[in-house]
C-alpha cells in the first residue's frame, strides 16, 4: 500500500475546501458504493481526519463542537462521506479515552502523519441492535495473542478504512447490563486491514448513504497481539457508547442534510416564483423552522455540562427524524421532479432515513436515554 501524503499543517475548522470541492464534483456518481480515490485523497491530505487528535500526536486538538461542525459541512456535500468521517472520529475518541500510551502514540500518529482512516465493525447478521449477541470470537492463544474469527456486516468504511475496531466475544456468557451497549464478556480489537486473515467482502447496494462503503468484512484466524486489544471486560460497553459522552452526534449529519435540503428547496421555489403563493410561503416557513430546530438540538449536544450522552442521542433521534420530515416538505415544494432517483432532494431524503436506522437506531436511542434518566 502506498503511503499517503502527510497532511498539511492547518488551523481550526480546516481546509475543508479541497475535500468539499472533490465531494461536490462527484456527488451524482454513487455507482461504486464508495468514495472515489480523489475524495479519499482529499480527506487524507487535509486536516480533516486529524481534527480531534491531541496536538502531542500531530493532531489539531479541536473540540467536539468543531468536529460536529466539520461533519455537518461534509454532510451538506455528501452525507455518505460525512458518515465515514463521523465513525472515524468516534473510533479516534475511543483510542484517546481507552487506549494505552502505546495505542495513542502508534494509532493516533498513524492518522495525523499518514492519513490513516478508522472504522468500527460491530454489526453481524442476526445480532441485536444493542450488540449484546455478537458471534465473532476472540480466542486466547498459548502465546498470549488472540485469534479472531467471524463475519461483520453493515461496516461503514469497509474496504476504505485502514484500521477497524472490531467487537468480539472473549469469554463465557455473562449477564448483559440493561439499557446499555455490549457486554462485559466482549472486547474491542484493533484490526489492521493489511494483515493475513482480514477479508473485505464487498459493499452493499443501499437506498441511502450510497457512497458510504457500507459492506462486509470477515476475519479468518486473524491474529491480534495483546497490543491490539483496546478494551476488555466491563470497559467494553463503556467504550462502545463513549463518543456520545463527548457530544459527538449523528445529529450533525442530519443537520447538514437538513441545511442542504432547505437551501435546495427554497432556491427551487424562488426560481419558480412559488413564494407568490401563500401555501408555498407557509411551506418555506416550515422548512426554516425545522432547520432551526435541528440546529438547536445539535448545538445543545456539545453545550451540555458533563456527560453529554443523553443530549447526543436526543440530537440523533430528533435531528434525523426532523431532517426526514423536512426533506419530504422540500420534495413537495420542489414538485414531482424531486422524486426522481437522480434529484438531489431524493438522495437527501434517503440519506436522512438511513440515519434513523444506524447505530444506535432511533428506538434504541430512546431506550438508552430513558434508562439513563431512570438510573440517576
């Protein structure tokens, strides 16, 4: 594998221009199910991937409010790529919080200096949304290493990411904690896509998020050293949900979709002189109100003091469902053309729907939030 160009030194919310230009230039091409090499190169060689990494490891040391803002900007151009970056940030946050000094030096430096991309691989065929019934196994060898075997599906960034945080069973069944992700008999392992035993099995033909490289991977006698274990035991459920404690939220992707759908629909309406019609003016008002509401809950996710889990999950639920409703209103305002597969509003509506279904799906978010409230 060729070594990516070292990212340039860049301040704050970034030289997004190069990445956004590449995204918008190819927004209509989703035939491959993944971002183009031009888009990936733009992500790797700007400061996008290293935004939340501490400066001591070569990162930009941005806060999670800035991370959400960058995800929103990317989502306006292509929500599929925004999801890849969101999950990369989520993985980075777990390494910062749960990794050893060796983990942080090795893995965070690989992002900052080599433009490496991380993905998380939790889901499996037949498993539950709370990830308490995974079948992938991690068996301890006599040498102290671990042998991983299993198949994962709906892995966003499959075939694109360089490293994967893989969830696997490490021991006998134990009681699963209520109202949480994962179990204490699981571990999170750092899997290197270049090692023997890692198999990329292709991408899925999705209705939304069509360039998110969401697909399948397999591990066949993959050897993970002890240094590749990020978490084990009771720390695993904490690590799975950790990004939410920071306020990192998929609501930021929903906000980008909502903003783009709003601007597209209003621009179309003005082009057709629809604001002359009172009913159309009311639709435009509704679009603005829905957009402001999504922005408010996303900003609240990173403004709450202390543990922001509840705010982040709420922003994900409210943001995705409101963005989906906004897209329907926008399609109605734009007319029948907005229901064609190639129309940007149709793509945005499908992307908004996808957020309601992805990790954790909205029904589980509601359960997690209410359980946390009851346990206070």
